[in-house]
């Protein structure tokens, strides 16, 4: 029964992070492929760090008997640290929600044959996410299984396709971090921390009764399967592909109309699953009394997402929030270890 709970939680975690790492391929470039061959070091390190982080989150939550982020923070941190961590968590959720809505809207604009396709695409994604939350996200692990299977199959097929993608730019592309293994490890840390923070609410919600370290292994293996196939596909596309805003779109264009629909369907699936998980986290914060911080962060980030392009939101926002999440998680780890060693609960 424990193994079933751990597998279910790991699949829910996959659903929560699918949209932040695999929808466009740009995230793979930012955190891994720009390091050249050293990017494979990051691909190996990030899942291990991510699995360790999910295991520690589950272990700490079990020790303090918390099943939500608000209770988790109250029992492990002081009031000032809790406010900072809560604001950062709300900002991460709001930024992710805005980016997922932008991604779903752009997919709608490209695929729907009627006016206001962007608005229809974003609205349908939001409606599906709300319906999933009305059912307490019971379907999220199944959507995670679908995203995992579809992602490995989709990126695996792109990786084995020997044809070069058609690009509209020529000339050499310089990689500032090429073959830098320290940079690859630091970027992997940021990637793991950001996605670990994003998945924290899902781990706390679904992981009750799960063995922490077995759960961490399941999460690491699932992330490695997705990350390795996606990175392999992007890297095989060539160095010039790394300068493109949407590498996955250009890779799937080699398959013609089928590639277009396959890419659109996979991207929309990732956006909806992550949006559902993020909304669940925001609703948990609202129930926990952090209404003002959550709404303020949501409005601020939504305005920034409207003013900036999706490429800039991913390129600037995700890296910044990734580093902030890494610092926050490190501080939380130090605080949690100190409290648990002293036998305290808050």
C-alpha cells in the first residue's frame, strides 16, 4: 500500500512540474543545454537533488504532522522567516500560473479556428484546472502518468529523428557556459530547487504515509526519464537551435502537420497539469490565511506577464525565482534540521 501511495505522489509531482520544464524546450536550454557537453552533468545531478528535496520535504512534514505549506511553515520557521518563505512561495505559484496561462493561450491562438483563440485557450485551461481542484485533484496522478508517458515518447521520438530542423538564422552561436561543469551543477541546483518548491504543495497533499526516501527515488527516476529524453532531443537539434525561442516547436515541425498537433497537444497537457497543481497551492494558501500576499503576488505577476513576452518571462523570471527558491530551501533545511534535532515542532 505504501508503494502505491509513493507512486501516486510521484506521478502527481510529475504533473506539477511538467509545464515548467518540458512544454517549450526553452527551459532545457536555459538550465542544461547552454552548458554544452557539461549539460549532461546537470541532467544527472538535477533529478538526484530534486528527489532528495522531495524526500526531505516528506520527512519533515511527517515529523511535524503538517499536510499543507502554511502549517509546514508555522511549525518549522519563526514568524519573520515564515512570512518571507510564504511570500516567495506565493510569488512562485503566481508566476507559474501566469506563464502556464500564457502558454495555453498561445496554443489556443495557434490551433483554434475562431476569433479570440488566445482567450479561449487560456480560459479552457483555467476551467479544467478549476474543475480538477473541485475534485480535490484526485485525477492529478493520472494526468502525471499521461504527461510522463507522452513526454518520454514525444521527446524520445524527436531525439532519434536524424533530420536537422529548419532554422531561419545562420552563423555561429556562442555558448558562454560551454563545458563548464561548475555552472552546470549550479544551474541544476536552481532547476531542482525551483521545481522542488513548486511541487512542495503536491508532496504535502498526496504524500501522507509515504516512505520519504522511496518517494524521492521515484521522483528522481521520473524526472530523469523526462529530462534525459528532452535534453537529448534539444542537443541533437544542433547549436543554432539553442538560440531559438521555442526549440520543441522547430523540432516537431520536421513531422509536418502531425508534428504541429503533437507539439500543441503535449504543450497544452503540460500547461493544464501544472496550472491545476499551482491553483491547488494557491487555494491552500488562501485557506491558510495568506490571502493578501497571494492575491498581491498574483496580480503583480499577471501584470508583468502581460507586459513581457513569454520568452522573457521564462528567461528572466524562472532563473531568478529558481535561485531564490534554492536559497529559501537551504534556509528551510537548516532550520528544520535544527528544530528536529532538538525535538521541537515549532
